[in-house]
């Protein structure tokens, strides 16, 4: 193949990749969220109260533009709260499965490849908003959880996760 043709082919490929919609380019590269994450209990916010024994998040691409997020919270007494939601990252509400004591539906969107926004509701009432951000090296994730306390005062708590796989 002639060098000029190789250069033209390479430039055309780069142009087409740059011209493709952002969602197509983003889906071509695996999301930094995909995998399993464990809460760093040593960095729990002081305002949280007694910490759980363990928290694990799993983000999975289940095909056809759908993701599944599974959350397992293990309490100090070894009881488990298991929650699952299957969704597209388009901001539309989807029903949750499992323990619905905190939320029975969630809507998720991704304004940037390393940011995920989750809104939780229960019985059609807003519960909380969570913003997840993955570190540049892909090894850490921060969850900022915004809600209101029983007196109606707003708060934000940050939770830190480390990648398990």
C-alpha cells in the first residue's frame, strides 16, 4: 500500500471517529464504571452514623444499551440489603428490584464518560441524588449523595470506593 494512501486512510479514519456522535465514541470505549467497587469504610463521613460492614456496587453492561447496577449492603449483624436496577443512561426512571426501603425506582444519566448521576425515588417522592465520579486512573470512585435530613435541611455526603475488578 502506498504511503500517501496509508496516510489518507488514517486521516479519514480519524475524521470519521471525531465526527461520530459522542455517544457512539463513548460506547466504543468501555466505561470506567464497569466492574465492581467496594466502599472504603475507613473514609466514611462522620455524619453518617454507624457504618455498614461492607458495601459493594457492580456496574454491568448487559447489552443493547442497557446497564445493570447491583448494590449489596451488609449490615453489622450480617443482614443484606440487595438492590438492582436495569436502565439506559438516558435519565428515564426505571423500577428497582430487591430491597426497596430506600428507593423503588431510579433514573440515571451520564453527562461525561467518568460521571454518572443517579436520582432515587420511593413511592414517587424524591429520595436522593447521587453523583458518581471515577478517578483518572480508574482505581477509585467517589459517590456524592445529596438529600435532606429529617428536619428538611439539605446535606451532601461523600463516599469513597476502590475498584475490586
